[in-house]
């Protein structure tokens, strides 16, 4: 995929469909926000080299541990052995679980098949978080400081990254994915209520520009409305699920109706159904748990 310059030191270096990656090149270091999927890691590496030349990739900042954000890490380590992967402490524990690694590999293989690419195997020990970061930490690249914000709701380990001087927020998937104009696909897999708090936190930053996961840069004029779109989409999903639940539908029946209503063309193009189904089941479970008895 072609490189896309966001500004003088931020470049979209995504290697293939389904998983975004952004390179931030500072005077005293470089950081990659997420690493896309395993199947397109080779293209990702070539894109990074186009920007850095013979320079070193110092950090990967992991927004969360899902396969479409972490899959490129083992391959990046082969190219840059001194690379440090920074992420949440809970995420570090998750990546030590065999069940999580098995899921990452299975979904990575489904994605490769979906995009007509060969599956890429990797050494499990290379998919890890080296150092933990938390809210309030700053990754200093010399002329660029990246602030870390905890945004639980999609996962317990979800992080957002804010470049205050440029007023650019790399939002985590907790606060959703821009779909079509004015529509955001919600991402609350662990908690609806935690997600709302994360949305409030991100809104307070008043970022002029937002990078929405799996979508890209949202211009300033739309950033002003983005958080309203997020909340509106969350409420629509919640109300849809709760109505069906209270009408007596079981979770399997709700899933069928949910997929028919909310699985977008963009998701069909970029996300294997297995991944959509896994996420949708969690969304349904969260809503029933948090609101089913109200």
C-alpha cells in the first residue's frame, strides 16, 4: 500500500488491508503505533524503511493486543532486533497466555485467507510487550512527545496516544471505528460503562485531529462532531440489543439479527466473519450484563 503523509513527521505505513500502522519519526527516535496483521508485515517493513532509510525503529506503541494490531510485531523484531514494544500491563499478561496466542494465530490465518495472501507463521515468544506504559507516561522522541491515556472498554489494555503539540489523537478502538460519514462502529467488548468514561476522557482533550482505528485521519471539521457520533452509535447498539433481549430472544438469535443490521460493507471487506462474530458476541454479552435487568 502507498505511504500517506499525515504531517511532516507522521506517516501512515500500513502494509495491507485490515490493520493500520502509523510511524512517528522524531529527532531522537521513532515509534510505530500498532503493527497491523501478520500477513502484510513484509509490506509494512518496506514502508517503514522508505521513511526511515537506514534509521532505526525504536518503539512499537501497542494500542491493545488483538491480532490486527499486534500481528506484525514478530516480523519487525527480525528487522530491528533492539525494538522495544510498549503496552499496557494487562496486555503483557494476556500475551503470555497460550489461549490468546492461539486465537491470534487462528484469526491471523483467517485474515490472510480472506485477502488471498499466504498465512505467516511466527515465533510466539516474539509477540510480547517488553515494557509497560500507563496513563500519564510520555514517550519522548526529542521534538515530539507522545502522551499515554488508558481507555478501557474495548479491552482492559486499550491505550490512546496524544500528540499535544500537533493536537492529534490516535484513538483506541474502545471509542469506535469511523465507518461512513457520521457513523461510528462501536467497540465496547468488555464494558459499555467504561467505554463511555473513555469517550469522555478523550473528548476533554479537544484534539483538532483524530486518527480512528481502521479508518484513518478525521479532519478538524469532523473531529468536532466525532464524539457525538460515537455516543449515538453506542446508544443505537445498546437499544437494539436490549429490545430483542426483553422481547425474549436468546443470545444466538440476537447475534443473527445484530449481524444483519450492523455488519457494514467496510467490515465485510476488511474483517473476517470469525472476528466480527467474536466481537459481536462480546458486545451482546456486555449489554445484557450491564443493562438486561434494568
